[in-house]
C-alpha cells in the first residue's frame, strides 16, 4: 500500500485530428518520422501528426499540441517571420535571444488579443499562426514606411 501523495498518470495525448491515442516513438524506431535524432515524439501515425517532449522530461510531457504537415509548415513560417525581429531586439537592447523571443511572443499575444501563456508556437493552430504572421508582416511594413529612405 502506497502512503503519501498520489502519483499522477503519465501524459498520453490524444490526436487533435482523429482523437486516437498517440504512441511514444524514439529515434531509430520504424515509425519515427525524422532521419536525424530530434528526441522522443508523441506520434499519431494515421494523421502523420506529432509533437516533441520537453527536454529532460522523465514523464514524456508533450511540448504542446500535435501538428500535422500543414500546421508544421505554418509554424515554420511563423518562426521564420518572428526570428529576425527577435534577433534585432537582442542586438538593439543587449538582451539574450531567449529574452528577446519571450518579449516578441508577449507583444504578439497583445496584438492577437490572447493570453501571453497561450501565445506559444507549440500551442497555436493554423489560423492563429496565419494571424500572427499577418501581424508581423504588417509591423514590418509599418516599420519600413516609417524609416526614411536614403
């Protein structure tokens, strides 16, 4: 008989697309979707949707929601749009890149009128990624228009 705090069940996410239970796959297994080692993943093979786990997680805690090919593509586009802004902020304000990204996500959350904790690339869906990219592109257009040309 166990005495003390109850042990929480291990996370076992369901697929956001079909509702099926996902499987934990590791590099080298036949169903692992990458050729390189990207660490363990929760995978829904029929939907080809997956999500990584937190580094050093002993409980295989998923990073966020499962992403199919379309969502992975929009996440990559959002990363590509946000990273130059974060790098510029890091150079301009003398902060590290992690702090600059964090401030970028807080700014983006305000622009999208969502909670800052919900504005995380691992939690966003396709429509939210598209909206975030639109906000960043509009910011860039406004910035270029305000900069005097030579």
